[in-house]
C-alpha cells in the first residue's frame, strides 16, 4: 500500500496528447486502488516545492502542486524514495494555502 510522501515512478498519460511516459510523482493519498499524486518535474523554472539530489531524487526537481491527478495502482512501476517528515510538512502547508 502506498502512502503520503512516497515518490514513485509511474506511467502517466498527458491530457494534451495520447503519449504515455514514465515520470516521478508524489503520492498524496490512496483510496480503493486509485492513487492521487502530484507531478514532479526536473524543469527548475516551474513553480512548486524544490526537491534536491541530496534528498535522494535522481536530479534536482520541483513538486508541482498545480498538477494533481489520479492513477490506478497498476500504473506505478516502482517506488523511488520517501520524503522526510519536514518536506511532508511543507507539502501539507502548501496544499492548505491553496485550499483557503
């Protein structure tokens, strides 16, 4: 079972194309086999929460809280790492700011 703060590699289909690519994603929550994730990009010009190589990711990246989507469990190819407690608190805080 996946949990909040896990970063996984998942097969993602983009809205504007039929192309499917493997991309990293941050698990927000799982329910009934559906997993809600936030996309992660290595494009450091994007807006979001920074994630550095020191934290275990392959290359410096950005967690994009403006790119949230649902995938089935079967689209996850493997787990990569789990965020630290401090980084999870930042994610929660930033999500709550957007919900107010």
